[in-house]
């Protein structure tokens, strides 16, 4: 049984592979199909982007495909950056650029509550898609802390913790993150179907 993870983000791929580890499941990624162009993420919601990525990669490869779209939603910014989280500071921006903009936009805000949200989509080879969602609530702090993780991790403290995602080990983060919660739902929702395909 082969499952394609529809991403070329090495950080995201590492997280997903670490959590989604069914016995007998060969996990491939978009890196294994360099001839297939990146899917254009032009949806208005995380769900639209996740569904599109999974479906297009499944149809292009003839494999089951798993895709996700994740975003940081900040209450004081009316849910921004949301679907634009990866390019909040503009196309081809860096993680540092995004963090700098976020801190600037939140300067003087009375509430710094936020949540990371992941929508996970699974497409069969014919393009039929199902989705699940994971959420991790928390808050945005005022200074970068930590060396691990990526993206907004140095600014996000998950609810019930005093450390940022970037200060937690991978093992700690993968127990509580939005992506971990979405993947756990995915394991429960789709495990029997994926295991049945191995027969």
C-alpha cells in the first residue's frame, strides 16, 4: 500500500511521517514526483486548499493522497493570517518575515489569543475526498523563543503550556499540535480503509 503525502515542505513531511506510521504503509511524497508541478493553493479556506491538493495529486499519480492545509488564526486580527499564513508577508517571504509582520500587526492588541488549525484531506485515486480537522488553541507572545519547529512556532504558546512550540521537543509538539490532532482523527477515520488496501 502506497500513500502519497502531497507536500514538498520537508518540515511538514517529517511531522506527518512521524505520526502517520501504519505498519506496511509505504509513504511517498511530492518529492518522489518532481515532474508534477506544485498545486496552486488558491482556495479561500484551508479546507478548499487541502481538498484540491489531495485530489490533484491523487489524479496525477493514481495513488491515495493525503494533503493538509494549516493556518494560524489570531482573534485580534479577525482570523488572519489564516489561509494566507505561509505568505502573510508576501510571496516568497521567509518565516522571519511572517513573524515580524505578525508582531507588528499585534502591537498594542489587548487580546493575543490564537489557534493553529489543520484540515487534513484524503483522496482516493479517482479523486473522491474526505476531510478531518484539528485545532490547537493558544496565544501569541511578544518575542521569539525557541530553536525547534518552523513558521510561527517561536511565537505560539499552546494552551496549558508555558513554552512555545519552538521550545518543545518534536515528541512533545507532536502530542498536542493541530497537525497531530488532525492526523489522529485521520488515523481513526481512515485506518480501516487504508489497512484494507494492503490485502
